[in-house]
C-alpha cells in the first residue's frame, strides 16, 4: 500500500509542475519579445501570452504585469547566484594560483557559467541591449555584498580604505561585464574555456600583454595615495 501510494502523483505536485512549466513558458516568451521589439518597455502582456500560448487569465494568476514578471525573474536569478558566488568567494589565493598554473578553472566557476548558459535565452535578453539596464547593476551589488568580507580577510592593512573599495568595484564590474559580454555575444566559448579565461583575467596586468609587466608595491602605493588625498583636501 505504501509503495503504491508513494508512486502516485499528488494533485499539488502536478499543479506545481504545471505552474513551473507555465512560468518558464512566460519567461521564454518575454525574452523572445524583448528580442523581437528591441525594447523591454514595448513588451505587452498580450504579446507574451500569445507567444507562450497561454491565456491572459493564466498570466495574471502568476504575475501582476510585465514588470512583475521581470522583477520575479531577476529576484529568483539573484537568489540562485548568491549561493554560486558564495562558493567561489571561499576559494583562496593558493587554490587560484594552482588553478592557473594547471590551466584549470577556479573551483565553482564552471557551475556559475553553466547556470547562465542553461538560462541564456532569458538572461541574455534581460542583460542585453533592450533589456533591463538595472539588472546587471543588481548582480554587481549582490556579488559585492557576498565577496567583501572574504576579500578583506588577510588584506594588507595599508591597502584598506578607498583603494580597496575602488579595487573591489573594478574587479566586480570587470568580471560581471565579461560574463555579460559572453552571454549576450552568443556564448561562442565553451563553459570550460570561459571559466578558465575569467579565472586568469583578474591576474593579468596590461603590461603582461606587451612583454612589459609593471611591478610595484600596491599596499605602499595605496597608503601613499591616501596621504596625498589628505594633503590635497586640506590644501583645498
């Protein structure tokens, strides 16, 4: 009896699966409409429901309007990404050094990029031209909030302050920017290749590309800038 019962689909499970399929269809239809119109603000409920082959009543049983569909999609994505980014943030510099030496990706980076690839249709539309310009910034803000404490762990005290703040802004913006470029550019590189590339990029200095690496004492430079800023502000 128990075995037979556990094999049956419960009504709630069936409804949940149907609801998930409907939401996926609406999400994909939203992406297709963004691509078709070139502008998220021009996308209508009618166009999305017709493309998804669902009724307006069904749409409104899940979302209030197009903006609610966008917001829920972005919120779900950011919640998922938070865990994936958290896994990467726990990787230490020794692990990164070994990964680059062995031409391997940073642990966790393949999973992150695979997440984007699996959802490339709608994430590419939302993050691309004509999508939601605020979405990329929301991802950056989430990444920064997740990695800041880990990035401060073991940091040379001389590099704290504005130098570190701007460095973190630079690093997060660069990594998210590269990811978006890959996603919206058709994902020509494989997940594995892109994960290796993004692992290495943050350690590349401009001079490295021209055979003229620039070496300098970063913490010393950072504290020097801090002192210079104090002097110039006092002079003003």
